[in-house]
């Protein structure tokens, strides 16, 4: 009998040890699982913070919108004031900025959706216009050349809108505002609402007349004439330039890698004035 009870006690002891071993294993597994979940949670928090940071940076650098038009009235007024300071008092006629008697003419071929044209317009022209145009030495003609705008109809529509503002001698206000509020390239931001928004910021523009003038076939013909000039001069990209004595022969003007640097224009104008 004692042997049988000993065997039974041994079996019970083994069972208790097995049970303790199983509990210990389960506890260790539970602890490991909790630690793993904690690490995953921490990693998730880090990833979320990084994603939020990236989104914030993208919003800030893109202006928060693909359209480019400022959301607030204060921002719009700031753009209008900046452009007004640059252009106010300078003669305009159609697509021309500057005195008709200026001795030097620059023909600027651009696409309103071209980001490099924006660099030139916002970078170089704020120096060139006060120095040469306002003083009566240089006149600038804006001509159209399709490069960045993917759809021909959109290109035609936006350029006609600019030339229509020129019917009221305000084309350069429209052009400058467009470049200041240019949207993300190839995002399809140029809609009728966008063009109306640009026009509404042009000081003194009669919107009813502007809307009517957009139907003038003469403006579409002007775009066709621009395209012929592009082909005749072998231009392949925007911005492209011709410069020369007003009423005389025009020559191509190459710009350096940084179109925002006005030096190339300053040198060309100075050379022609001395000639």
C-alpha cells in the first residue's frame, strides 16, 4: 500500500510542477505579448507623428491649395497691393507695359502656368520694371507660348482672359496676379472660377466688359500670331525672349540657369542703350 501511495504522491507532485511550469510559461508569454504591444503602440505613435509632420510641411509649402488663390481677403489684398506698387503709374496698352517711346523693347514669351516663368516674373521683373520700365527706357510685350499648360483649349482660354484685360489696359495686372497665385502644375486648377477670381483682383477692371471682350475673335488671332512668332524664332521653352531697339531688328536673349536673376536683362538693356 505504501508503494502505491508513494507513486500516487509522485504523480501529484509531477502534476503540480507541470502546472507551475505551464503557468510560468503562460505568464512569460503574456508579459512578452504586452511588451510587444507596447512597442507596436509606440512605433504607431512615432509613425503618426511623422505622417502628420509631412502633411503639415506639404500644406505649408504648397500654400494649402492647388489653386494658388489665397483663402483670406487679407492675403488677396497683400498680393494686390504688391502688384499695384510695382505697376501703378506705368503706361499700359494691350499686352504692352511701358512707354511707347521707350528706346528698347523686350518681347517676353510665356505660359501663364509655367513655373519657370513665375520665377522670372516674381524674381527678376520686380527689379527690372522700376529700373528700366518706369524710367521710360524699356517697354515689355507679353506674348503667349504653350509649354506647361497641357490642354490647348485651357491655354487659349486663360490667355484670352489676360488679353481681354488688356482691352482696358490692365493685362499686366492680370498677368502678374496669375503668376503670383499660380497653382500646382498639371493639377487642372485653371477653371472659370479661378479666372474670375484673378479678374476680380485686378483694380478697376470692369468685369462685365472683360467678360464680353473675351469673346472678341481678335484676341484668339493674337494667340495664333504669337504661335507663328514662336515657330519663326525656333523657341522651344518658356520663358523665351527677344530684345532690340524699338521698331528695329530683334535678337534672341538667352537667360542663365537662374531666371530670377535680372543681371542678364540689365546687361542687355545697357548694351542697347549705349549702342
